[in-house]
């Protein structure tokens, strides 16, 4: 199962530089002019997880497979994107394909890097991007209403509900509020209607304030972004894309640790961003571990044991019998599966068991 976070923002806010750092590559051309990224760059990124390292130490496996998520570098949007400005329609279609949106906002001054709007104003920058997304969503709703209107004479109650829901949603968007804040109080049927539209603003948002190296704790610009994030009940993060780019080019883990310590940081901004992306997508990790392989598996919160088994192989889900679960803390404390069993801490769970983050699992199945 693939999960994607799309990186959006105005041109020249640091999107491509961040993408390069995330993927430790130079696949995205980071140039000082708008639209240097035409096609979306997709990078698969390892989710940092100390638990995987610990399980590797305990099992000494022949193979290690970490959890991953995908990041998509989407070209800079500008005013009028929803009407096709700056190849806007093409770029907006790329956003439709991601599961969550990471909005990079410029919070630094640098006369050598032009701002497409001619000034540093995070509030205005956010409004430009979100207005274009909202306008595109209104266009999507209008097209759906046109289709539904032709079917209203059929007397179908669902069509009537759809038209009422879409008109109310359109009014909501017209107040400059994102679609994801419209769901409160909706019936399950109305939520299904919304999901069918695949709206751009019906996705989780993370605002990232890109500051320079002297403002890692934040500045007046990042405070503006934080205030907007709090109002929107969205996630928020401060990082310096330039520093993260420098860290990503260091070759060893020791060098990176030393660099971070010198900056007074425990985790790199990239690690914090990846972890935030994981949370944004509402994901958890379970593990399979042994001498052959230690593998971190990514699933959405709420998956039951058979669904998790299906991530390994569809046969595991179809022929599911039971799941033998060891809690991560028990394994780390007792070191071996035999010791866990001896303490009576190995749990046998059936089809209704809801997976928990950090579960170490052996699935029993029959096909």
C-alpha cells in the first residue's frame, strides 16, 4: 500500500530543495526561477524508527526492510492556477493524487531569491495557494451539480441529498474554508458523497515554515503561519530547508548526529517532517521479525488483524486463522520470543483484533 504526501507552495519557497534533501538526491532541479519543476517528482522516503534498529540488534536478520512513505514535489502554484495559469490545471491534478498536503511557506528574507509576489508575506502566500485549491474544488462541485441536476426528476432521494449537500459545501468553500472542515455533523451518506468528489481541500494539511539558519526557533513570519495552523486545527512545523539540504549531504550517521548536536537539535527537521507526514496520514507500524528478516509494515489506524495480514500477502488475509502478538516493550525487555512466551506475554488474537502501533506479529493462516 502506497501513501503519498504532496509538497505544495508558491514558486521559490524551497519545495524542490526540500524534496532533494528528503530523497538525498538531486532529481528535482532546484533553480531560482518559477516552474523549474514541470512534472511531479516522486521519492520514496524511509520512516525513521528506533524500534526497527532495536529489533535488528535482537534478531541479527539477513534482511532489513523499513517502513516508507512517498513524497511528491509538485510545481509552484500561482494566482490563477485554477484557471490554468502557470500550467495550473496540470499541477492541481497532481495534488488530487496525493493523500495529504504539506504546504511549504517562505518565512525568510533573501534578496538573491526572488519572491513571485515581490514581498515576504506568509499570510498572503497561504491565501493564494488555498484560494486556488478552493476555486478548483468549486469547479468540481459545479460539474457534479450539473450532472445531478439532470437526474433530479427521477425522484431518487440520494440525488436530492447529493444536491443539498453539494450546495451547502459550495457555500462553505465560498467563505474561504477548506472542504475538510465541512464534515462535522454530516451523515455517513453525505460523507460518502464528499469522498466521491476527491476534493483538493478535503485532505490533511501540514504547514511548514521555512526559516533561515538563525531562526530555527521561529520568527515573526513563522508566528503568522503557526497562528493560521492553530486556527485551521492543522499540523505545523518549523525547519530550515537550507540546513536540511546540508545535513542530507553528510555521508555518515555520526556526522549528521554531530552536526545536529552543534545546532542544538535532537532530530533533523527532515526526520520530524517524515514523522509528521506519517501522523498526518493516520498511519501506524507493525513488525514481523526473525533471523530471516525484520520488516516494518505500514497500515492505517484501525486496521484489524486480517487486513494487516493482507498487507504481507492476500493469502494471509483470505486464510487468516489467528495473530500471535508480542508487544514491542515486552520484546525489548525480555530479548527473546521464548522469554516472552515463558512470561505468558504472547497474545493470541482473532479476526476482530485491532492492530496497535509497534505490534510484533506472526500470522497463522491456511489456504
